[in-house]
């Protein structure tokens, strides 16, 4: 039971740290349009992110069962840890704020949001799937939590992370622990 509590805690902190990116991008893109189009961009952006998270979660949970892919996933999470470390230490804004937004067309704005959703959903899904291991109930919980956080409280959470850097540190440590566990699990299998 204590393993499930640790996994649960890791999933919550991973979601807290990584869920805000999607909401920030959606808000940035939507802010450049009139109010009637803003609502549509937010709707399609969150809808696209939800769909991507479901698809990526199903794929990642399956793929992480293949020997060698956990090692790759762990290395990818180490890179995400490095990026989060830089953001926490420098207290700088996320790289998502550097994305150029073409406000000339509604469809280009939707495309920008969906592309950003894909890249930012992948890190969240990889972290949650890695932390959940073979606990599919916790994996589903992580997926649902990330969607709820992104759709309702992600902007608030991203503000908390900027204001209270310790939240970012806790999330960073949780992601680092998952990365090390993924790498160790596959190295143990590959060496034996």
C-alpha cells in the first residue's frame, strides 16, 4: 500500500508542475483575438489537449512495457528535469512563452495551440505513465487529474509555482525519481 501512496504523490506533483504549460499557451494565443473567438480557441485548445493526452497515455502505457523504451523515456525525463531545473533556478518563464503566435488567422491560432499541446502533453504523459508503472488505476487517475488541472486550475497553479518555488522543486524531485526508476528498471533487465 505504501508504494501506491508514493506513486500517487509522484503523479500529483508531476501533474501540478507540468499541467500549467498547456493553459499558458492556450491563454497566450487566445488573448490576441476578439472575445468571441477567444472562447472558441480555448475550447478547441483544451479539447485538443484532452484528446492528445488520452491517446498519448494509452500509447505510452503500452510502449513502456517494451524493454529499452523505459530507458529512453527515463533519459527524456532527465532532460525535462534539466529544463525544469533551469526554470526553477532562474525563475524564468516557461519556454512556451517564446512561441511565436500568428494572429492573422483563427485556424493558424488553433494549429499553434494543438502543436504546443502535443509537445507539452507528451512530457506530462511520460512522467505520469513512468510514475504509475503497472498501476493502471493510478495511470487513469493521473490522466484525469492532468485534464482537470489543465482545464480549470492550471493558470493558478503556474502562478503558485512562480510564487512558491518549493512546489516546483517537489515536482522536479518527483520527476527525477521517476526518471531514475525508469532507467534503472531497463538497465537491470538489459544487463541480466
